[in-house]
C-alpha cells in the first residue's frame, strides 16, 4: 500500500514539474523593427513592424508614443500571412491617406483597430499610427519612444522623427 502511495506521489510531482517547465519555456518575445515617425505641416504618422518571436500567442493591449497611450481608432494594422515575411522597409505614407476603416498601402490591406490586437506566435503585424501623441514639425531630428504593451511585458524602441516633406 505504501509503495502505491509513493508511486502516485512521484507521478503527481513529475507531472507538475513537467507542466511548469513546459509553460515557462514558451516565453514571450516581441521585436519591433522598421520603425519610423514622419511629420509635416499636415500631421504625423508612425509606422513599425511587430514580430512575435516567442513560443506563445500574445495580446497587444496598449501602444504608446512618448509615453502617451494611442487611441485604437488611430491605429491601422496589416496582418502578414503566417507563410510570409516582410523584409522591405515601411512605406512613407501621408496622414491624409488614413481616413477610412480600411486602407490599401503598397498593395496591403490595413484595418483600423477598435480593440486589443491578438498576435499568434511566429506571426507579424505592420502598424501605422495616425498623429501619434503631439508630434509636431519642430520635433524633426529628435528621438521619441514607441512602446507596445502586452499582458506580460512592454517593448520600447527609440525613433528619430523624420521630415515627411518631399522636395
């Protein structure tokens, strides 16, 4: 009888340790790349690529610029199909381009967001933010922070504000 109890306790301890180990090894890892903030006299636009490189799905529950939370209706997202990857840089886009719930930029369909953004493991998002924070033309050449918040962490990138004016 004692032998059966000892085997059952060992089995429960092994199951518990395996479960803890497996959930801890699937870490969250997000990378922000291809980041830009452009500004001209008609407004500003921020853009970047988000990759979920970790072993678990994430939920982006907040985006900030200069520490100020962006409203969801100022964010447009393109979900890159899981079988593809975007290697080129983000396109320079005028703020006036983002004026409806769905937009096409460089042949990609972007959708205006209304709620938190789920992102599966191994997938990518392309993001445009219309008039982030209070970025003005006087900010050209200065660095601003762009941050993504998930349930477990925050990911921050510093970006130099660039001129959107064409000559």
